[in-house]
């Protein structure tokens, strides 16, 4: 039975599932970013090279960089009235679109 106190107990299975989910989302975002880099020079200029979202899962410095880059990219797209491009960075990242739900 789950009680409020159970939420604070270590749960390796839950932790593994969350990490798997985060890794899947990061791979999708890296693929989205790779496509955006091809058509939007701001994406290529603002984001770190390579698999920036995946790298951020295990590197605190990379996490800070991706946070800053995401904010800067959002501001640039807002200023250019192209939030559609910003939103494409997050396409297919909901729980329903992850590979194991297909």
C-alpha cells in the first residue's frame, strides 16, 4: 500500500524507469534539434554541438548550457515571431509518443 511516507523511500525500479524515460526524451530532442539545425541558423548557433540534450543527462555543465541555450533560443524565436520552430524542439516528447508506447 502506498502511503505518503512511501514516496520518499528509494525505489530503484522507479528510478530506472524515470531515467529510461528521460533518456528517450533526450534522444527525441536531439533528433529534433538536428533537424532544426538544418533549417534554422539560430538553432545551430545557439545550441552546443552534438547530442546536447543527451549529454546534459550526465553532465552538470552540459545541463546548465542546454538550459541557457533553450532559454536563448526561445527568446530568439519569440522575437522573430517563430515560436513554431521553438515548439518543434519538443515534438514527440510526451509520454504517449515514446517508442515503448507504440
